[in-house]
C-alpha cells in the first residue's frame, strides 16, 4: 500500500498525492492511503470509509464545527504525471495532474488533520470521490444519503483552487434546450417544407443582444452569463430539416433561485419551446456567519465572488455558509499544463492554521 506522511511539508505531501493515480472512478488506492495515514497518524480523529471516500472528525465538544472538504479524483491523465518541480523559494512551481484541482487543497487538509489535535472549532474532514464526473456519481451525494451527520457544521470550506483567496458562494448553472419544429422536403423543392434550423435565427438574435446582470451581494460582484453552446439539426445534405435544437447555458447569481432563473429564461425566449436538461443551484456568500467572519479575518479580510459552480452549493443547500479556499489558478484546472505555486499551498495552510488553531 502507498504510504503518506501527513506531518511533512504540505508541498511534499501534495507531490505524493499527485503521484497516486486517481482518475474518477479509480480512487480506491488513494482512499486506502488516506485512510491508513489518518488512522495511524491522527489517532485523535474518528475515521470512517464510505465507498471511496474517507471521513474523519474531532469530537471535542466545541461550540462550532467546520467542515473541510476536498475531492480525491482527477480528470484523465494528459501526459502530466508524475509530478515535477522547477524553480526555488517563492518562485517554485509544482507541475502535475491534480496539483491545482485539487490535491494541493487535499494535502493542506490532511496535514492539518494530523497536526491540529486541539483545534478551537471541531473539524470534519471529507475526502470524497467522483467530483469530476456527472453529479449523480458525486461522493458527497452518497455521503449525504448514508452519513448525513458527517456533513453538518457551521461553515464548510471546499479546497477548490482559488489562487489562495477566499471565493465565497458560487453561481448557479442551468442548461436548457430550445426546440424548433419544421417540415421535411427535398432541398430542390424547399418551398414545400419548413426549415427548422432557420427558425433559430430569432433566438440567436436575442442571445446576441442579451445583456447579463452584474449583481452585488455582500460586497462581492457576480457576473451572470447566457451563452449558446450547441446547435443540432438536419438529417441529410439534401433534406430540409424538420427539427433543430439550440442548447443554452445560463450562469446565474446566487440571489436567484432555480425557479426564478428558469422563469427568466422563459421570458427571454418567449414563444419558443424550452426544456431544462441540467440544473445546479448557486450558493450565497454567507460571510456574515461568525465562523466565516473569523476565516475572512485570518485570510486578511479579502474575498471575491466565485464565478462558476462548485460543491459549496451542496453545503449551502444543507443550510450552512460555504466558501472555496485552495491553492492554484482555476484556469489551469483540467489542462495539460496544470501547475501550482508552492507558496500558495503554504499560504493556504498558514491561513487555515491561524483560523483553526
């Protein structure tokens, strides 16, 4: 079995985690290593295994509980394993799959699990599987169904990459399909049919003219978006198409509920058949909660809005404030060039230690 030293520098621990292959659906080896390390090196924690997720927590009777959550899986390998380093000091960079998304965050959490036996808040650590694939497979959903008390707390911190800056809340995302119907005919006698693809001209015009909202929530700026992402239609090169489908993705600020977001899209595309095919609600920042305020102070008082969707929304749906806080540039996630500044890993570890110690 692969062994992990949780006491070592979080940068070295990040490299060790990166070098354990853990593409979504194949997390058993890394979950075994994490569980074994926690049971041996953090005897003050209660540890359980759920599928290929590992959970651990203190039971000190503190007045509040903080949940630290990070996924163990990665996207498929793209000629970016094993890890490698370059540079020195603050300019040092760690390259490799998962350095950003999100084994740097996992390493920080594991290091704190082993080295903070007496935190001022009770802590729950959640290392889960299958985040990088469809939402129905996400390990957090299984944990919520089978071990719901393990996700309870006063603040959740998800270690997704955020450039070592607190990103509060997240946008909601909705994908809809707009369908236009026509009538087939031979293109040589096109007047006998009705071209469904041509009917998409008006919805596309509305998209081009659309001006997305810019919303201020708790001093954070969320920018909405509405974009066509796919068009399908047509059956043959000499047949007038009788159906066309336009797929649109809407990123909406967390002050809108999914119902309100859907109603907005129905207003934008009034007169057209619309169906929702994918939906994930957003999460409000929640920075006014006491534990969140403490974290913000430890991080220097600066936060930004999360422009995207992350699992903070799952915790928000459970009734607790949640933030993203992890090392790495999220624009490098899922790329062959995935890399993280080692100074950011140490910065996140320092801030969380100040907050929790």
